């Protein structure tokens, strides 16, 4: 499987394929608990997960129905990358 964050099956993988480099990367996924985040202007209960094994850890949020809601990572020089469902 590739780094397809919108697919909740990513949470059950031990390795992911980087489609840009061809590298097969060992990862770990940790469940960080429930949070309330804002999606499309409304408060939503979400499960937060952290993917490690890449240069920068990646946090993912999914709804109780396993719909992808958001992704966040801190990049080089402290820059923040965030994608969220709009």
C-alpha cells in the first residue's frame, strides 16, 4: 500500500510504498486517542493516530465512521504541513 492517508487501511500497515521515490518504508502507527476537531465549520469527534518511521512523524484524524478528516506534520525548519477535509 502507498502513503494514501485518506484510506483508513493505512492504520493497519507495517510498511508503505513511497510512490515518488519507490522506497518501501517500515512504519509504526500509534493511536493517540479521541479529540474534537473542526471540520467544515462543525465540531466533530475524531480518532488521532501518529505514523512514524518517516523523516517527519505524521498525525492523522479519522471520524468514527473511518472517514479521513485531517493530516498534520512538522517539516524542516519547523514549518507545518496540514491538510484537512473541506
